[in-house]
């Protein structure tokens, strides 16, 4: 190869090692576009996150206000007092201010929130300023709503729909149905089972001072090193799964008890004036 050929060969090799001008120009456009896309994606994700927080906070406020709605004018037992439109707005706004205090929000309004016909309805609007933006963007308006059925209390007669005097009395019975109970916390219904050794069994007494006798259902002359008793019972048992230690309670109308008599312990608690 002559000198001219060698010159062009070296020049070609030198320029082949340098980046192409077109590649540099493409990079100048691609990287800013990629960065802008990432910023927009992050902004949308943050928008959805705040929208979810807003809705969740309203839903929680609606459920809590629903629990307090049973309070009447003669009562003052709830943290919010009597539930009305103003209370709904104040309660929900206070929770929103706490739940979203670190967010870049402004113009929070709960106009339209109300309590009507046993339904708590909360509506909120606010403005979100996009924290990261390459251009001047107006704040985004967010709206959210939530509702809940108000719990009107155990009696359910806040609006006078139910006459308590006409309601039939309900009582408790077990699967054996030997007696009925007027008190849900009767010691015949709620048993406290404890384990004791065979040596100590003869010295044990129930709360009435009575000795424990063997259970006819689970004690059949077999030997055992430990037994199960209750403070209010009169028998000892070889297994905690004995039917004498379990209670399957159901609530029925008093007119359905038939010939059952009231439990002696419930009768004593009621002054002994029930049959």
C-alpha cells in the first residue's frame, strides 16, 4: 500500500472511534423526553395515592359518625354530640386535616355533606398542587365522597317506629332446655373451667360451699389423674369437652319456652318475682 493509501486508512480508523454526530443529537432529545415521562408518571401515581387517602378518610369518618347517630337530644354520651349536618362537616374536616396534613392540598371544602334519613353522606373537594413540574401547571381539583348507614341504637326506636312496650320479652335457653335464663351473663351460661388434680378434688368446693360429684355423662369409673370443674358447678368431669361443660345458647321468645321454669340464679337476680 502506497503512502496515500496508508494516510486514508489511518484517517478512517481515527474517525471511526469518535461518536457519531447523529447519535449525540438523538441523545439530546431522548433523555429529556424520558425524564419528562418519568415525572408525569410519578405525578399521576401521587395523584391516585392522594385520591385514595381522601376517600379512605371520608369513609372512616362516615362509619364513625354512623355509630354516634343514635344520640338523642336527651343524651350527651358521644364525642360529637347530636349528629347533624354541621357535625358531619366538622368531624370529617378534622379527620381530613389530620390524615392529609403532610400533603400539598389547599381549598378543602365539605360543602354538601349531610345527615338525612339515617344516612351519613360526606363530600369533599380540594386542590392539589403538583410538586414536581417543568411547567407552570394549575392545581388539580380532587373530589371524593362516602356514605354510611347510621346505627340508631340497640332499641332502634329513635324515630318512633317501634313501640318497646309491645315487644315480647326474649330469653336464653341451652340445648338441654331444662330451664330458661333472663340474663345473658348468668353463671349457668358462662362457665369458667379450671383443672385440678385428683388428690385435691376432695377438698375443692364451689362458690356455694358444695362438694363436687362425678359427672354422669363422662365419669364411668375410669381412673384419671386430673379433672375439670367450674366455680358454679356441682360435678367434676374427666374431659373439658364434656357436654356438661359446654353451652350452646340461643335466644327465643318467652312465649316459646313451654313448661320451662326460670333459672334459680336469674330468678334471684330479678328479686324472685318471676316464674
